[in-house]
C-alpha cells in the first residue's frame, strides 16, 4: 500500500457544550489519533480534522477530504451528542469510503466518580445513534466498527478499512484497456461498461490489438534483451525455443509502454482478435499480473478491473491474489476437487515453486505456439470472488475455498494450475455458485478474506452473496433469482 494513503478523522460534537468541554473533546481525539497512527503506520496516516460543531465545519472538513488525492477514506466518531442535521450538507458531498467508529475515549465507566459532566462529555452511545440515523436516512454506504478503540479487534477492522478504502481509491483511478472486444458469444464477460465507471470509477476503454502489434515492431533488440534477462532471473527457461519466448518479451515491453503512455492499470485481450500478433500473449500477461496489473481474458473487463482492485487490497499482506478460471473437476465421492487454470494466463503469484517457461501448441486461435509459465499452485485457505452484471445491478459472489496440493502430477497438462476444495462441500458450494449466477472467471486470493470483500461490497453499495461453511442446503433458495 502506498504509504501516503491518508484517512481523515472527523469527530463530532456541538457548540452548546462550552469551551472546556470542546477542549477535552479535542484532547481525547488527539490521543485516539496518535494511538491509531502508531498501530496503522504501515497502511495509512490518520489525520485529525477540526471537530464538527456546526454544519459549516462539517462541509469544510469533508471538502478537505474530497480535495486531498492522498485521502482514501474518512473516519467519523461522535464524542458527544452532535445533532445530525449539521452533518447533512457535508455528508452529501462525501464520495470517499466512510467508517463510522462507534467507540469511546474511556474503556470502563468510572462508577464511583461518574457525574453529569462525565456523562455529558462521553456520550457516544447517544451521539453515534443520532449520527447512524442520518447515515441511514441519507442512504450513504458506510462501515460501522463498534468497540473500544484500543481493542485489537477494533484496530484490525480499522486496518481492514484502510486496505479496502485504498482498493476503492485505486478503482476510481483505474483505466482498463480492452484490446479487442468481448469473446463473441460469451455472456458473463459482457455487460454495462458505463455502469462500471459510474459505480466503481473503472474507465473501460477500447483499443485495437494492432496498437500493441505496431509498438512491438518498433522495439530495439536491447529492450527485448532486457526483458529476456528479467525472465531468466525470475523463471526457469525450460524450452529451446527462445524465439517464441522473445516474441512474448516483445509483447510485454509493448504492453508496458502502451499502459504507461495511456495511464492504464489493467487490460484484456481475446484470442479472437490477435491481429498482427504471432502468439496469444501468455508469458507476457502472466509477468504483468505479477506486477499488480489487472488482467481478464476474452475481453472480461470486469474481472480485469476487479483483479487490479483486489491485488491493491492485498498489498502488504501475505498470500497470492489474481485472476483464475474454473475448468474441470475430480468428482471422487466426498473428496471432490476443482482444477482451476486457463489456456495460458495464470498469475505466477500462485506458484508454489519456481515457474518454468515452456512453449507448447495452443489448439485455439490459430496462432503460433505461445510461451507460458507452468507451475503447480500454492495451498491454504482462500476465497474466490466474482462480479456479475444482472442488468439492473451488480452482484459480488464470494466463496470460501481451500487450496490444496494436486493429488497426483499432471505431466501432460502444459499450463499452470491450482486446485481447490469447495465449502461447505462440493454439492452445496458449487450449486450455490451456479444459482447465484457466478462466472467461470474470478479472482482467487489467499491473502484476502470474506470480511474484506463484504466491506468492499458495503462501501460500494454492491449486492453480496457469500458461500462457505455457514451455507446450508436451505440457503440455496435465497440465491435463486426469481423470473423477470
Ligand atoms: Mn474464460
């Protein structure tokens, strides 16, 4: 995560309490912000803003948050009662993710000392409810985190908010280059590009793949040599066909150059439009994904954007995150497993061991044999996330999975692969995914959890369906979309 991410902390009170009380509010907030800065220094800087005592201050605070490009989100807390009409105009201009911290300056009640002054000063139970009402009344997506601010679980949730807010900010600055269009007859990869930009800020822009082909032909030998050096240092060269690998090196340098020139952070291609390219970009796309570039095959701009956003969310956290395609099953009763892979483009983040560069024919697309990275995948708990367009709204589906070691080697499968087990079991887990309309393209992550995705869904106002050990046969009815 970029260390310059900021979270603006805006406390609430009112000007009826007098200077002494407001000075104490300020002092307590400073202490709280200092504590949060110590705990969150690796993910964000928390910036204390003037206490909201009037509508004017509220507008000024939120305007400042909106105007600061480094600010990814806003934290609010009502130390005292803060009549919520004074928050309306400010909240109406807030576009950044909002965390409502429902906490207190004091952990315990001072039973033997408590008097009216103390109760008036420390009344989040009162003020935060008034504030919660206006958020609900205005229909503002937000996250509520409740508990004493020094408790580990509360800090962990604020930390999660910092990651998710940074990911949302990344999406709002994201341009996805679609080289070629959607794979002609595929439904789930298509949808409303305009709505993606309105809702998530993702700018989905079209370019012909010829742009990359032309750029690739202008590159110097030195540029390609340098990329080959990068491949050699990161991967095992398990082919004699260096020309095929150089071809991929050319594509990657061309794609990198193009994306830099056009401010692009994610892309799609399609094997149905490779005009001017000799191979489908395999190794090139894989190595770009390893650098946090979003990718979707077959024109899948939604998954390309989502993969870039979730890779951003996972920055600084242990584990792998990237695009994955569902392929085939081992249906041994009670031991069912899924093999997830792709024609070529599996992110090397999932490699359990050093990937090999191999060159094999590709039966689809009618082009030359492409170079690709081949490896077996990592193991551990993970999630599988997809985003579908249902015409009148987007839906995120998030399933808990367990990534497992492949039970036997697959020496004749010339692509990278991961394997996983569905939860709560194969029958319910995969049926739920199908009922929910889940795509065969998704983002798999061993770094993120369902809670991260749920927070992303809440903060972006997206419908969410989750599948996991808590999913029952009876739940399947809930996932079924009634006829239109
Ligand atoms: Mn596909």
